[in-house]
């Protein structure tokens, strides 16, 4: 596993409690309080796993690798975990724990050493014992089909701030964690040949879309904006696109000893005591968030003054100029700064916290739920609570409905995501039975399973797309069931059996569509610019004919030899004597000539054509 960085001797509970008790304002400088983390977490686990798996594996990495003995071995190489521990400390909902553990074992991230068993009259109950799975092979494998555990050799590990596991992974959305993880991996996770770690990295919007595997451009745009607003990352320099040279944006990790956030960010993170939550503060936060409009890989300014943006960008760049390696600042100075920040930090205003307090939750429970779950989920479940006719334990029912994101009760208006899930389920059954329109109302559990599946496809809330993919999935399952007459069309079961196949098939179809569209666009571009390319060849031939007669004579001699060869096989060379044929032969003869280089069409298009081809990608 390699050597491990020695963390401060605090237990996991106190470290986590300290993280949650303060406002998050960036990561501590990585001179201490770090976990020596396998890069496989960022290369394999994070971009390909569910939120539960990311939280479970992140929690185990933090607990096992975050504390080491004097000889560099983990203090706790194996861990016992209870359901309560995974709920409270890893942030996994109770209903998802079993599925999360099974998925983590199947993906070869962890392995079970001994199974747990419940308490009975004959024996005391015990929790299951797990450990991380390690791979002793020499090669570093990132293919999920060949992955057999975390790389156990020296190297391919990075010192990651503990806050990433204690706060970000546990509390933030999967999309945001993937964005922050991608920037961590390609900045401080990359070591230059001189031994230093990058402090910033240029990543285009398409780069982040590929690395995070989020699938939806709108989801990625929102995740980037939230990562900036929530002080996880910093944009050192904006990207540009359109006419002229495109330029990727430059990002870095937000360190908590960095320059003070700009005025707009301070307003968004306005520190307000939770007991004084009011509508004016909520309105202020909403107005500040609206100051930015996310468009592709650009964030266009709204009402923020340009001079403020330029000064902030300049200060951000200056802050990064002073960082040349992971060893950033004196440990004692850093600790003093952290103490000052923690002593003055208040609690961030969270609108859903006030709603939960008003409905009857105590401060601890309200804070936990408001941090773990989106505000729209909490608002929906509170609004639907009267329709659930709770007789006993009203707050317990509400808590469970929030944690499991129950669909709307019968007769209640549903959310945008709920409508899309219901549309998918309805048209699945219609497609399965060969109907053009749905004839039945699906079960609530089918709607919920459909919402989760659409989120995986990047189509959450897209009711129109849900209709199309629902029908397609229904037809797929019907074809699968033809050989099994007794098979039932239950959607929840079908998603487990055939969901992965459908997702892969859809991605292949989209990829093929993009490839065909790109090829068609290239052919059209070549036809439109062919005459300009021929003019380039004509001008080049004329220039060489006047400037280097010997080289031009060599071309003519080669042409004559070609004509003689054709006549020997009784082929009339007349068709090669046209001007276009001569110019094409000119480009081929000088394509790799040592004395004179002539560009082929695509080389000319890239280097000389002002209206050069831009790769066509269909926005799906």
C-alpha cells in the first residue's frame, strides 16, 4: 500500500463532528489532516458508482487509511460497521445500505471477512466485518471489467484533504462530488516529473463531461456552479469558445487559507443564525445565485460588475502563483488560521432546516436531513404528509419518506421528476404490450424505480424523453420474454434484469448517431470547401513551377512514368490529364516530400482555412 501520511491523533467521530459543526469554506492545506488515498477511488469508483457506493467506499478509505501506526500500517485494516453507523457517519439511507454493500462487493471495492448476524436468545448479535480489496498485480488497471481491487504497489496514491471524505462525499450530491473529484485527480493527483503536484488544471466542459460520466450537460453545468458556490473549487481563469481559438477553463481546489471570497460569494454564503431564518435572507440568496447563467462550459455574468470579476480572477491567479508544491505553509501558522476560522464561523442558512423545525423535528435531526437531502425533496414530502394519513409516529413517517424519496400520494400533484418517472412506467407497459398509448396507471414503486433509472440515464425531469425510452425499454423486455411465456412484465424486476443492457445499448446508439452525424458533417464541409482547397493547390503549383524548375520537372517525370505504366496495361491515361486530377496528383506527390510539403485537404483545413471544420456533436 505504500507509506501513509500520519494524521492528527483524533478519532473519526470527533473529526467528523468538527467538520459538520462549522461552515465549509474550503479544504485545509494538505500539510496534515490528509488521507493517503488510492487514485483508483477517483479513476474507477467515483465516475462509475452510485452515491451509496461512493459514500461507503469513501468512508472505509477514510477510516482505514486516515490513521496509521508508527510503522506506516493502518491502525484499523478491517472495520466492523453497523447500519446505524453507515446512516449517521457515511450518509447512506437505511433502505439503500444492503444494495450499496452488495454493489461494492460485486465491483470488487471491498470484501466481507465475516458476516454479521442479528441478536437472538442464544447469541449476541454482531456486525459484519469488511476490508478494502487490494490487487497485487504490477499494472494499474482502470477497466471496470478487469478491476480486481485497489492498486497495492508503491505509487498511484495521493494525499487527499480529510474534509473531502468527512464533508464533501458525505453531504454533497454525487454530481458535485464527481466534479470536485475530477479536479482533485487532475490537479494535486498529478505529479510532475520534478516531483511537484499540480495546483490547477485546464479542463474543458467536454473533458469534465467525459471524466465525470454524468451524461447530461445540464447536470454537469449545475454541478460546476454548485462546486464554485459551495467553496469546493475555484475557477482561476474562465474558458472561451465560439469564433477564434477555444480555451478551456482553469480550475483548482479551494483552500481555506486562500484569498477572501468575493462579495457575491459572501452574500451567497451569508452566515445567519438558524434561529433568525427569514424570507428576506432566502430572497437575497436566490437573487445572488441568479447573478450567473450557466451556458455550456461558460458562466456568463449577470448583474455582477465586470471590474469585480476581473479583480477576483486576478487575485485567484496570484494565490496560485505562490503555490509550487503540496508543502504549502508552515504547520503552526496553518493551525492558527484554522482555529481563527472555526471560532468565527457560524452556521449557513438552509431554508429546508426552518421547514423541518417548524414541522416538529429537533435541531439535530433537522440539520442532518437538510444537509443530506435536496430542498425540493424535503418540501415535497412535507407538503404530501397530510395525505399520508399518519396515525402513529408522524415525524418518523416523514423522515422515512424523505430518506427514500417516496412518490406523491394518490391524487397529489407530482414533481417534474415524478411526472417523468410516471411517464416512463406508463409507456414501458404500453411498449411491452404493443399499445401506442398507455392504458393503465403504474404502481408507485414502479414510478420511483423509473425516476432513479431516468436519473442514471441523465433524463431526470425530461418527460418527453421518458416516454420514448419507456416504450423502447418495454419492447426490449417483451423480446426477452418471448422465450419465457410465464415471465411477468413487472417493471421493478425488469430494471434489475435488463436495465444495464438497455443503458449500454442506448449509449452505443447515441455514440453511433454522433459518429454518423460527424461523418456526414465532414463530407458536407469537404464539398463546401473543395474549390478553395483546389485554389490552394493551383497557387502552390504555380509558385513552385516559377521558383524551383528542377523540383517541378521531377513531378512531371513522375506523371509521365505513371502514364506509361497505364498504357502498358491498355488503360487510357486521358482521365488523369484533367486539371483536377493533376492537382490531386500534385498533393499526393509532395505530401511527404523532404524539400517541399503540400497539405492534404484536412491538413489545409486545420492550418489555413479560416472556416475550418469543428467536430459536430449532437446535443442529446
